[in-house]
C-alpha cells in the first residue's frame, strides 16, 4: 500500500512540483515507474480512438479530394486511395497501432533525454531511468487530451489549437505550421523534462532548459517543413 501511495504521489507531483517526482526517481526507478505512466498514456489513447479516428479520417479524405494532384489521378487510382484510407481508419487497426506508436515515441524521447543528460551535460544515468523521466513528463499529454478532445468532438475537427496558431488565419505555409508546434502543453512538457534532467544530473536548470527549448524549436521547424512538402496539402 505504501508503494501505491508513493506512485500516486509521483504522478500528482509531476504536474505541481515536478522536482519532487524526479528526486524520487533519481533515487530509485522501479518497474512500476515504467509500467504505470505508460499504461495511463495508453489508456487515454485507447479511450480517445472512437472519438478522434472518424474525425481524422473525414479530414484526411476531404484534404485529399481537394488537392490538385489527387484531382489529376485516374478515377480507378482515386478509388484505390480512398479505399486504403477507409481501411486505415478502422478503429481495430488504431487500437493495435496506437500502443506501438506510443511506445516507439517514448523510447525516442528517452534517447533524446539520454543525449542531453549524459552526452551534453555529463550525466551518467541509465536508459531505463531516463525513459521513466520521459514517461512521467508525458503525463502532461493526458491533460492536453482532456482539454482538446472534447473541443475536437464539439467542433468536428482535429484543428483545435492551444498554440500561437490560434491567433493566425489557418493556412499551409511554413509560419502557420511552425506556430501549430508552439503548443502550450508541449512547452510545459519541455520545461518539466528540463527540470527532470536538472535533478538527474544535479546541475542548474538553465542549461537543460536552453537545450530542450532549442531542440523543441528545431523539431517545430523540421515538422513545419515536412508538412509543407506534403503533395496532397
């Protein structure tokens, strides 16, 4: 029972006092510190699938049909593309793909944290410890989902922004795409990860925070460029 309370305390603290959570993790990372935050993230993803998948499929099909490149394709090829999109929107497939995608994402995030912590800041933490750091910081995405998904359902669109893009007219240019990545919840997560790295490496917050923000800006720029290269945009 004491261990369960400890786990609950770490989960709650990551939102209000992340340094407390990461100090506990820096002393000892258990299997539960991997399983519990990962399972919570997966549950939220699974719960959201019936609400977001139909909306996403509808938007993808509408975007595809309105693109000039799609209009120039033979009708038979158009039908094949739309059929593949319908199959891809199958909720059963989403339930299988979602956990795989989340696990891969969290592992990649852990690799980035490892690079910053051990190679750039001279830390010596193990991969599993830094994976736990990223998983606890990732719980912030649950808060983002709790706010965004009801708005998406109400609006009937995935284009719900909690970023600087909310102040701009929607477009497909680089600046707008970049601003969509400047999300307040992502910034929150970046800061929390920086706090975790600071605690794990026993260094001041300044350097981890600067590095993580720079990496976030680079990610936003690269993502915006790739979005602009989408032939069906």
